[in-house]
C-alpha cells in the first residue's frame, strides 16, 4: 500500500474542521447554522439537551476519521493491517463522496420541483455551493490518501 501524504494531511485538516463545526455548534455557536436550513436550523436556534448531546457525539465520531487517517502514518508490519486500512479508508472516502453527491442531486431536483424539501433559498445556495461539495472533497481526500 502506498500512502499519499498530501492527501492524508489534507484529509486530517478537513476532518478537524468538520469535527470543529459540530463542537462549535454544540457549544451554542450559530455561525453557519442557518446555511443548513430546515429542521436542523430550527433545532439550532432553540436546542434541546438531546440535540446538544447529538452534536457532541457527532463531533467525536467525526474525529474517528482523524484517527483512521493517522493510522496510515504507521508502517505496519502485518500485511492484513495494511489491507484492512486500505479498504476501510477507500470505503469511507466513497461513502463521504456519495453522501455529498446524492444530497447535491436531491437538493438540485428539489429546485426543479421534482422533489419537495423544506429548504429556504439561502440554505439551498449554501448546501449546493459549500456543504455538499465539502462532503465530496473530504471523500476525495480520504479515497486518494492510499493506493496500491
């Protein structure tokens, strides 16, 4: 397994930013919350205790991606560990990319009135220009951090 240290570094940075957003919102920050739109924005304005707990847990789960990428920096002597890391990182990359891509498609379809979403134009603009591409870029970083 070959490692692309640039992609690993970019992926780690992306993951820290990604987790940091959840921690910021869990602490009551609202910058960027409106850009998510819909029910998430409504919950962010008047958060319940369970919503805050979910935000903290989400941030911690996101940090597991940092741990995953940092495991790539170790030269493992057992080939099975290298294979496992290779496939897990590739799968995570594909899933991150697909999540952003499919959200991008469904939000775009809602703009053509094919699907019905409860998103205001402000949130639609941010989701299509930032959030969904952000997910896809993270997927690219993960996916290309390793190769055969």
